[in-house]
C-alpha cells in the first residue's frame, strides 16, 4: 500500500471543536424550542414584538455574516496553499465584518429598547436573551479570528492550519445560528 492509501481523512479542525459545536447547537436548539413554545402561547404578543424590530439592520447583519464566512473560507484556502498574504487579508476582512455586525446589533438594540419593557413583554425577553447570546458568540469568534491573524505572522504550518480550521468552524456555526435567528425573529409574522 502506498502512503496515500494509508492516509486517514480527518475532518477539519481539532476533534474537540466538533464536540463543542454540537453541544452549542443543542443548547441553541433548546432556546429555539422554548421560543417556539412561547410564540404558540402568545401569538399576538410575539407578532406585535416582531413588528417593532428593525428588519433592515438584521438583513444587513445577515449579509455581513455571510460575507465574513466567505472570507474565512478564503483564509483557510490561503493557508492550505501557504499564501500568508491571502490568510492575513481575508482574516482582516472577516474581523472587520464581525466587528461591524456587533456595532450594528448594538445600534439595533438601542432602537429596540425604546419599544418595550423586558418585564412586560416576553417576546423581547426571548429576543434579547437569544440574540444577546449569539452576539457574544460573534464577539468570541471575532477575537478568535484576531488570534488567528496574530498567529499567521509566525508561520502557516500544519498545526496553525488545524487551529485556523477550528476557529473557522466556530465562525461558521455562529453564521448558521444567525441564519436561523434572523427569520425566527424578523420574518415569521402571523405563524402560530
């Protein structure tokens, strides 16, 4: 057998990141189920809350996260090709977009705060809890991308690639969660 036949294809990243991602997705699934139960029990209140949100800002943030994920893919590809300039360039773009997401989300929160009281509206309690936890994930992911950028100045060895892939997987999970959160809060009107 040749060496190529003995190679075991491993998933990207380190094994532990997959355990973390699956666990995080399960936790968010529980959040989504609790939200859905709340929506079923308070359809009118949830629809009124949804109508008070700023969907344009959320749509812009959706485009931002999708674009940032694309840049992270390009950074990983650049690393596989040992193209340090591409890795740095695409990580910088992803970090800028991750930061922009957080800034726009905070602007959206400041607008949303004018519409309600957390004690009087369960929809907004869910909204702030779920989107706030997601926003914390974006901040953590942006910091991780910053660490990847910093490490890219040292070398692009195989160990670095595994770390970059792990951070990229986390970033893509954050993106996936937003793709669920966006329609759940901003688009699903009148659904019980």
